[in-house]
């Protein structure tokens, strides 16, 4: 059984710097009929567990540690026994949401995560958050970008722990270097492609100044 990508949308809130907003999050499941990984366990551990069914969950991969992307991770880990993986640069953000529960393992640039015969390669893409990562799955023709790149431009950089020049550099060097047909599966909203976003790099830079 070939690996496939499944998509859930869960709803909850995002809180940072004293504000709270209602958000819908994309939860991505990559796997086959026997095993899977979850990218961003957002809001609803029950819904994610139901989508997984009786498959073995190999890992809960966090693209970054804003609360709306990690709030259901400990509950899902407790139910499944799967390790939570996070880039260490995002530990300060993680601890704002889960002060009494650390991630189980670290993500590092270039690391490979294998599931169902495909490899997800970790790309460290700071900017939206210091430990933000994307996951490139060339075997599936896709990259999971969390909140680093959306349809229409970079993720937000107006709050703590974020930096606009850094996110633009991450996108330019790590994401726009991928094949143009690569599908960009985002943390919120609709998917896009590398080729659809690449021509707009200068516009984003001009807009950001």
C-alpha cells in the first residue's frame, strides 16, 4: 500500500502576546494502512485519533510551537505512545503552552523521518518562529510548510519570536529552490505550489519594508 496524504481541519484558538484569535488549522497525516505520522496535532486529539484508526503513529511532528499547532500534541502522544518532535529553537514557545511536558525528541535540519516507505526531510526555516521547520517529501511531490509559506506569501512575522527578513531568506533559499511543481501544503488555508509562489518573492520583500 503506497503512502498517501490525508488532511483534517480542526478549529480552536491561537494565543500569543496577550491576544487570542479563532483559527482553523490544517492537520496532515502521512502514511499507509499500517503506519503514519501526524504533522501538527492541532486542537482536537479525538478527531486526529479517529482519523488514524488502528494505524501505528510513528511520530507527532511539530512545524513550530505556536499553541494552535501543538495544543493537542500531548494528549495524542498519551493515547498513541508516539513521540513529539520539535526543533529545539522553539522550546521557549512550547513551554508557554506546555510548561510541564517537554517534547520527546528534537528535529534538526536535514534529518529524515521515514514512514510507509517515504522520507520526510526536515528543512529548518526560521522566521515565523525560531524553530520553524518544513517537511519535504519528494516521493509525494509535496512540502509541508506549517506557517512559513502560504498561498500568497510568507507567514506572519508581527509577533514575538518572529522576524520578516529571516522568513523571506528561509523561503528564498530552502523552499523556492524546490521543484516548481512541488505542492505546498500549509498550516492554514489552501495549498499552492512552489512555482505559483516563486514569482512573487520581490513583491513580498517590497511589501515587508
